[in-house]
C-alpha cells in the first residue's frame, strides 16, 4: 500500500522532479494503472473501477495543485538572486513535502478502496512482489563496501545537479564529494525496518474488520516509529545534502545560472500549459 501510494504521488509530481512532460502527465490515467500492474494483476473490472476513481484525483491535482508548483518555482527563481543557504534549500524541500502530503491525503482512500476489491490471491501476489523487491534491494545495497557507498551517494548528487545546471566545475564536484564522504550509511537499518513493515502489512492485508483504520494509523505513525539510529542518520544526511546543494549553487557560473533559470522556465511553462488544458 505504501509503495502504490508513493507511486501515485511520484507520477503526479513528475513535473517538479526534473522529468517534466505535459504528454506524460496527460497519460497518467492509464500510466498509473499500468505501473501498478507490475505489482498485482488487476482484472478488467478492477482496472476500469480504479481508473474511474482515479480521474477525480487527477482532475483535482490539475485544477488546484499545479498552481502551487508554480508558486514553488517562483520562490526558487527569486531565491537564486541571493546567496543560497542550507536553510533555503530545506525550505524548498519542505514546500515539496507539503505538496506530497496533500496528494497523499487524496490518494490513500483510493488505494484502500482498491485493497477492498482485491482477491486473497491478488493480495498474496502483491506481497510476494514486494518481498522479491526486498531481496533485490538487500542484494544491491548491502553488498556495497564503504567506497562504493560514497561513490553511489556522490553520483546521485552530481547527476541531479548536472541535469539542472549542466556540467559541474571541479570545485562544485569537490563539494559534492566531501558531502558524500560525510554521509552516514544506514541502508542496513532501513532495509531491516522495511522488512518489518512488510510483515506488519501482511497482517493488515488479511483485511479483518477495522483494517483500514488500523493501516491508516500505522502509516501515520511509521515515521515516528523508526529507530533512533535511523532517525539520527536520516537527519544528518539530510543536513549534509542541503549544505552541499547550497554550496554548489553558490559556486555556479553565469552559464550554469542561465541553464538553471531556463529549466525553471521550462517547468513553469509546462505547468501553465497543463493548467490551461483543464
């Protein structure tokens, strides 16, 4: 359920994640059911019912939420006129988080309704897909040594900023490399908690009376129930990333600044097109 919920959010927020495409956004009514088909094989009637329930959510998102993304982009564009602090980057992230939470509130009932419609066999198929994914993640992440972890963290930071600003300078790359070296590795604790969550979800998805309320409460409390080790590492890495992004932005050249502003304008233009299509 968490995975499907995040899938809806990720797809609907495509425009602000750096993968802007008005065409793809306009195809979400079938892209989302198609993606979910990778986790559970829905019947024709289930697909039709899910799509019908999804359409009002997509309509709300287009008519009410896209304008809020433009507001965020305007804020980023304005903030770039001054020196960027880690607190500024955190403020941007907080705005995106609020947008996520609004969409989460809209999509959760939709996924609960789908959960009611699935057969026991489909529930087991869904859980098995998630457990297979768990094994793949454990193999991918736990097998890394410390050097590989640092390289992976650096590559992610560098790729994301390069997509927005173009080729980075040596000084910018050094800032990102330092940040990657400062990050705390907590993939083992994350995967352990993920495995525990799958066990809990299997109990919820037996769908005994009251399961929806119980699962909703568990989802609401999940962040608070993370181990202290997990929460400390997450907060530390978050601060390191915000600092690294701020430093790289403050080191940008005039050419990089022009590229970044053009990217913002492109996202803003796409959003306005989608709003006009409503």
